[in-house]
């Protein structure tokens, strides 16, 4: 049934119903990109090269700037993201997914996101922090395009697909949006811009609230995805924890980050409720995990 359903979807969307050379090339490129990206955990956790906290002169450490999330934030969420990328790579090789419209629509963007993530780790190992800003912004743009693409081609196969695809890349986008702000702050600090004091504190508070607003606008565009909200709220929550329990301490930033996290979660709930005001609990309940 899954194969027939997938074939029907492909035909409905005007895509070839049988595997093409382009499909096989896409699958191979995604797999190679995943293998390359698997070096990420080894580098990120310091098993190869230096720990990320120690690269770029320590500017990316969890206590380097007012926007840096607390240490545990990184290992936990990156473990979930890397696991999701690994499962996606296997998922796209399943016979029913080779001609799947979503796999065709997202595969190249997924591969690009993997390669950009690996590039970011290599660049930071070399201490090229401003170049790392360019790389992470490119990664953020790719992830936004990817999640928009997922919205245009909705999940058709239930909860497992929603979790593997929508959940993974929504979480990835939400987290990278916060990490981008932290990366920019780290680059500014490396260039001698003041990172402490009343002025920087209020500037950072404004930044995290702006981030919440930008993500809310994106959520309105993509239908309010819980995975995006959770990824962003996770990062913002750990900024709150770090500013309360670690240096540089800042009550102003801690409160702003907490408010931003709550705003994103609340806005997502409102957007979803307005999108499906009369939807019964049974309809699509299995797909809610990732969307």
C-alpha cells in the first residue's frame, strides 16, 4: 500500500512514478553528505580536533557572550539532530521513498545543510570566526527554504514521516536560528566589541526579542511547527539558564530570553489553533509530533 500511495502522490504532483537517474544521484549525494556530517559529533565533542568551546580563541564557549546558551544545550540537541539526519538518510533509501515527492523536494537541500554544518565545524576549528558567521547564515537560509518546501509538500504517510522529516528539520531550524545569533555575538566579541555592561545587555535583549518576532512571522508562513518552536525555545531557555547561573551574568538578558521562548511557543499554539479551528482530535493526530 505504501508503494502505491507514494506512486499516486508522485503522479498527482507531476513527478515520474518510477525511480530515475536523478533520484539515485540524489540518494547517493545525501548519503555521502551524511557520512561527511558524521564527523560533526566527533569534532563538536572534541574527539577530533578541539572542542567547539575551545575553538576560535574561546569566543564560542558557553560563557563567552551574553547570547551563548549554557553548555548542556549543545550536546543534547545536536545528538537529536544528528540522529534525525541519520534516520532521514535511511528513510530516503526505502523503496517507497525513492520516488516520494517530499524526498525529491527536500533531498538536495538536506544534503546542502549537512555539508554546511560540516563546513562550519571545519571553519571554527581553523579559528575563522567571521567566516563561520557566513556559513551559519547560509545554513539558516537553507533550513528556512527546506521547511518552507516541507510546508508546500505536506506529509502523506503519517506520524513516522512527520517525526523523521518535519521533526528533524524543524528542530534543526529552530536551534540554528538561535545559534546564528550566538555566532554573530561571538564574532563581534572577537573583534573587540563590548559584551558586558548595560548597553550590550539591552542590545542583546532586543536581539532575542527580535528573533522571537522573526520566528513568529516564519511560523505564520509555515503553519506553526512545534519542532521549530521547541528548537528555538530550547536555545533561548539555555540562554536564560546561562545568564542566571554563569558568566557573563545578566538578569535583563535572562528575562528577555525567557520571554522570547514563551512568545514563540505561545505564538505557535495560536497559529495552529487558527489554522485548524474545527479539526477533530482524530484527524492527523499522528502527524503532530513534527509539525
